């Protein structure tokens, strides 16, 4: 396989859609708190009834949605999300090992009646024994008044945070109100330790203008965007709009399969590559069942025109199908269109074995064909030159055994004299 780089004359464009400014703070994190289901259930208004976690059966309708606005998968193992309201109604949840969030995908957590991905009632509410910590409280609810939520990575560092105030909608309260100061402890299975509160992170927190309305949620107006709104129709784990579009893993200019003699030359070009790990050449003889021929490293990330070349030296007679599989670094893959070649020089030796006369058919047309007969020690016994598509070989006078025909110095075929 050979690879060469050429200067790509053009610009690779990554479309940026609907990116809005919010106050002086923009959304910079790849994974963000994207939507909050505060008092989503219209049948009851109490915090105990709504709640993120509640030991009472049938309660727990509140939820939180996280969104990955980036173009790579993020491992959320031992990432934590927490919040307090100044009383006993706070908590911290750390995601179990193996939790991931793909590009433009969602992860949700909430109470047992919320329908979220992670049902917090399934986790013990005691620090050190499970993943939900509740400071001895029997519930964790998202405050209907002043409140906040912070997302932390697996190193307990701040990733994203939002806060709201109810009385007077006063954003300045975060610097003076004790509601935004509290001690949160990360669950022991994820390392324990104290997590920073809203006051500590006030410069990075986003303010949500809060109004209580049953059955609604607060969401970013575009998924991953910077503007918050009240959403009368909550979209738990579903798309509002996409704030950033991902570039295609590769911009494939061409993929070709060409029959050369009795081999197939496979070539392709990419105008750009993003997060591209490697290619796989696949072959099929029926267009349904595919086999891997070769794996070829990609460029990773490139804005240059890159040419690739490889060969299939073991081509069957008849039609062969080829396709290109592209795999990026997070395991996602895509396929090119299918290409086909038809090897028509369908060489036949009949009968084989034979007691003397072998019929050779399917030789290449309109050319001089040279056929050599050899024994297994490599000694040439006979040579035939013909322009016909078929002819006969007479081995009546030869000893029984195995012989080899060499066709045009390209192909060796075993024949058996009985």
C-alpha cells in the first residue's frame, strides 16, 4: 500500500449553527447540562412529590438532561452532578463505570417516575455504599426556588453549571445568598472528597431566569447552545436543535477498482479527514457476504488531498465486488459505494484428473497464449503456443502423477494424470 499527500486547494468548512451569546459567559464545555425538568408533573406541586430521588413509592418525577455538543464520544465514568438548596434536599450522583455519551447524544437522570436513563431510586442514598449521596436526606429535589446544579468530571473539576433565583429573579444573589454555598461530598466509589459549590464557581455559572410553571422544563434553546428558555413541551433525551454540526469523518473524492491483467488495483482519495483511524478494504463474490482484504491506516486529521493505493492479487474468475470501510477513533464506521470488476478469462481444465487428454478452455482472447507443462521438480516438459481460446493437451505417453500448467507466466494450475 502506498500513500502520498498533495496540497488540497480549497477550504474544509465546519458549519456552526445557531451559536448565541448569553451574558458574558459562553458555553465552552463539550458536555453540558442541557435541560432541567423542574416540577414536570402537573398532578402534584410538592417538592417531595416531584423530586429527583424519593424513598416514597410513586414519587420522583424531576430529571436532568446532559448533552454532548462535540464530535467525539466522552467517557462519563465517575463524572458527578450535584446541587443543594440550603437544606437537606441536595445530592450528588456519580455515573457508573462504562457510561459514555456519544456525539450529539443525551444522557438523562432523574426520579423513578421520570423515565430517565438513570433512575436514582436504584442507587443507595448513603455516602460510601452507593453512587447517590443525600446527606441523610430521604429525597433529592431540584429546588422550586433558588437553586443550582454543577457537572464535574472524573477528577472532580468543574465542567458546567447553572443556577436560578426565584424571589425577584436576582442573578446577584449567587455572591451573597447562603443557598449557593454548601458542602457536597463525592461518593466514595468515585474517590470521595469535597466538591466545589456554586459560589466558588460563580464566574463560570450560567443564570437561568426561573418561573414556576407545572409541566414545563428549562432548556437550552438549541442543544448545547448558550441561551436558556422555558420549554412548555419538555424534550427529555430528545433533540431541540443542534448547535454544532460535526464534520464528516472523511470527505471521499473517489474510490475505484480496476482490473489489471488478473489483479485488481484499488485506489481512493480523501479531500479531508477528521478523527479517521483506518480503512478496511472488503471484497465479496455475491454482493452480500463480505471478507476483509486489508487494513490501512488513515491520516487522523487532515485538510490535504491524500491518495491511497493497494492491490488484490488473488482475484477469482467472474464478478468481484469491493467496498471501502472507514473507521474513526471512537469506533464508528461508514461505507463507500460498491465497485465491481469482472474477470472474464475463465480458464477451465476438463476433465481433471484424466487418463490422457486434457481440454484447456477459457484462454484470453485475441492474444498469443504460452502454456508450459512442468513436473513437480520444476522441469519443463512441453511448451504450447496458441491464439485459440481452447486446445488439448495429450499426456497419454506420460507417467501417472501430478503436473503443473503455467499460463502466460501468470497462473499455475495443477493437473492430475491417472
